[in-house]
C-alpha cells in the first residue's frame, strides 16, 4: 500500500512543484538498476540459470532485485518456478485464466494475475522449490536481510540527493520519486508480464499455456515481454529471439561475457527453434459440392476439380503463425 499512497502524494507534489531533473534522473536510474536486478538476476540467473557469473555479480544482482521490493530471492524464485511448472493450469499461482467467461472473467483474471494472487494464492512450502539456491551461504545471508535492501533502496536516492544538494527538501523529494514512486513503477511493469503477457499478444511458438509476446511489456521490462518465446525456451538467456525483438537484458549478458563476467550462456539452436514454431493451420475444409441429384442436373468431372482448386487457394491464403 505504501507505494500507492506515495504515488498519490507524488501527484500532488508534481502538480504544485513539478519534478526536478535530479528526481527524474534518480527515478529512471534506480528503475533501471532494480529492473535489471529482477530480470537479469532474480529471473534469468537465479530462477532459470540461463548463464553463469561470479559471486560478486551474483550478490550485486540479488541486492538490486531485493531493492525492487517484490519479495526475497528464495520466495520470488519459488513462485516463478511454480508458475512454469503449472503454467495456466491449476497450481499456477498467477494465471489470468479460469476466472469465468466474458469481459468480467477477463477483468477478474487480469486482477488476480497482476496483484490479487499475492493475497489469495494457496500457501506452499516454497523452500522445496529452490534447493539449489538454499545451498549457497551467500544467498541465504542476502535472503535473510531482504528488508535491509528494500529500505536501503528507498533511502539511497535521498542520500545521493543530500550529498549533492545539502538540502533536506531535496532529500525527501528524492526518496519520494527515486524510492517509492520507482518501486510502484517497477512493480507494475514486472507484474504486467504475469497478467498482460498471458492475455494479449502473439504466440509464435507451440507451448502448453497462454503465454504471449507483447512489445510494450518488452520495452518496459528490457526484454521480458517476449514471454511466449520464454515459455517455449525457459532456460534461454535470450528472450527476444528475432533480430527485431529488443532484449536489453540479453545484450547486457552478452556484453558482460566479453569482459569475462558471464559465461555458459544458454540459447536455443535454430533447429530447436524451428521445431517449436507453431505448425501451419490445417487445410480449411471446403463444403462439399451438392450432388447432381441435389442440384437436379447431370453429373460431370468439374465439381471435384473445382473443389481441389478451392482447397489449394485456401491453403495458400491461410497464413502460418510465423507470417502473422
Ligand atoms: Zn508466464
Ligand atoms: Zn521464467
């Protein structure tokens, strides 16, 4: 509730005093840092182990992810692994589906997947879903002090502003924009992957769920919005599999590999991708021509020839999923 109240307060502040360049810089900068903590750290490194890196970078990504205030790393990882295990089926903690038909069903599903699941999902012993992470003493320590990172992340912009301006008013304003409003923005961008990316967008790959690729979500989350690609290849460090699918997170993973800070980066081969592309739609059946007796005219060979011709034309017009 705190970020919600802060956003309302920020609206009043913005109306009366506007937004200083320093506040904007701190808000955008910490949005980027904590978003990368979630996407690069919590998601692609800790949940899916799609690349490897050293202990220092692991700790930095864990702290940056914790500063996003979405839960300790063990909890977040366990929830997300459970999502992949039961995606859009009973057991998925935040599927937007199976909440009724029509517009109200879609709205109820969206609300559940976006926020509601955090208050209503069935309790589970999450520890058993992350045995690999629990074995790491460093991660156990960082996980235990989760609230230190959250509060530190909210206060950090205030400390930076105070050091630059020596003004307590600037310090308070920076805490509001770079701390609380930033948490609100990162929350809703990442939660949109759970909600929007299982409702709206394209799904070029064959998966057993309703995951979608969504450009807007991909831009807001630095590449996480290519969610159908991700469900097709969960351990891939690269989510934007096409050249035009912007994936800043993968670019950073690849860039870090050039200075040997990341290695063993996993991406699917072109053969694996081709095998998962949705098959072209089946030949559209053409209604049978009426029999001569039904039409009351003499039979000839044209009906079957016409039927074959129509079927070929329809097949040629039916787009494949990759063409759409
Ligand atoms: Zn998903
Ligand atoms: Zn995932």
